[in-house]
C-alpha cells in the first residue's frame, strides 16, 4: 500500500481543517410519529478535509505524481499518520485542488476519509 511521501508536509493545516465522526446512523421516517433510528454499521469512514502548503514546484510534482501515478488518480488507499501520530489508512473522496499563493507556494486542498 502506498505511503504519504516523507518529502511532503506531514500534517494538515489547522486553518480549514474539519473532521467529523463516522456516520453509522440509519433513519427511517414513519407515516406517523417520530422517525426510527438505529446503527447501520459498527465501523464507517471518518470524513476529513484540510490542506497542506507546498513550498516548491518540486513538492507539487511529488504530490501530483503520488496522486496521479501511485494512487491511480486517487482510487487507491494510502497510509499516513493522523493527528495522534497513529498510522491510519486514508482515501481521497474528491480530486484535490491546487491554489497558487505565490509562484513557489501552493496550497493543496483535500477531502479525505480515514478508513476503518
């Protein structure tokens, strides 16, 4: 399984970081009265969105090769340490966006999920 490249930033920026618990709830509306709810799964992906700042075109080329080639356009999972320094399995849920802040400073915005 591919691993997040060591030459790239190892943590997501606090600015723009969002995480939520896994959605394991199944809600069924009734004809009358309150909806019924139950847990559908015991484990589900944990959605995360955030960004990293790349400080060179070489880092952008590394990230692009990682996403396009190693992850086959984001279709494969990869390992990366989470905010608690635990190695987890991640997957992209959308194509990342590149925002050029300066000629050699690029913000990469990503939507990911931690796989159970």
